[in-house]
C-alpha cells in the first residue's frame, strides 16, 4: 500500500476522496494513460526560472505555468511527508481544499504523535512522472492538471510506541484542479484515481 494511502487509511477515509474511492485495497494494475504530446509533458526537473528564488505561491499566475505550480505543490508535499510541516502546502492551496487539509492533518498527526516516515535510498517521497494540462471551457482562471506520480518505497511508524511498517513503491494518477485567487494559482481540489 502506498504512503499516501497508508496514512489515509490509518487515519480514516476522507469523504472528499470520493473521487479516489475509499478503500485500502490495492489497485489491480497501474493506471495507463494515453501518450502525451511533448508539449503536454514537463521535463523530469523544472527549468530554471524566476520561481527558483521566489516561491511560485508568491508569483502571479501569469508568470507561472500550471505544471510548474503543481511541481512546487509536490515539493511542499514531500517536505510535509518528511517533516510533518504543512505550512507551504497550505500556502499553495485554497482554504476550502478539503483533500489538501486532510493530507496535511494526516501527516502532521503522524509526527505530532512521535511517528516518522522514512523513504528508501534517500529518494523523495513522491516523484512526478508526467503532467498534462487541460484548460476549463468555463473559465480561463481554472485548469486541471493530471499528474502521474510515483510514491517511492519506505516505512512509516504511526506513533512513538508503534512498529515501523514497510510500504512499496506505487504509481498513481492525481487530478489537480487549480484556480486563480487574487491573481495567484492555488489548488482548489485534488482527486486521486
């Protein structure tokens, strides 16, 4: 069971994750996506930009591509997984993003209870494999970014008294619904397939 799913199942199934289903069963196969055009797929590492010196949450949406913003969200997610600090992830999301808040609370609780999460071989908790953006027909201020990501293998200890449990690597597809708030990109909601 992947890291996010293990934390989500241990804490409780979150009603907002209806898009993802609420089960601790493993998917029978990894999700296969159609080939993406080269323009739709970001490179494995972000290209140098102004956002390297300033967080994307501080740059206007007109200066940040949706894919770059989602990569920054995953950087904040990885920080949360490794430290329990969800402040940057919260800054990248609207206050009403129920899935975002549930993710932050679940990992923060692990660390608050004296638990820890370790990722094998020093790898990041999650690596973005590909991104595909689809603009909303209803509004130019809303886009969906579909992300295939790999959660790397590792272990989790839920609290100070608990035993560590191993979890395998897993590939998932997440749908990020972005909106602009006061001219800045923010995650409105996330669906996990």
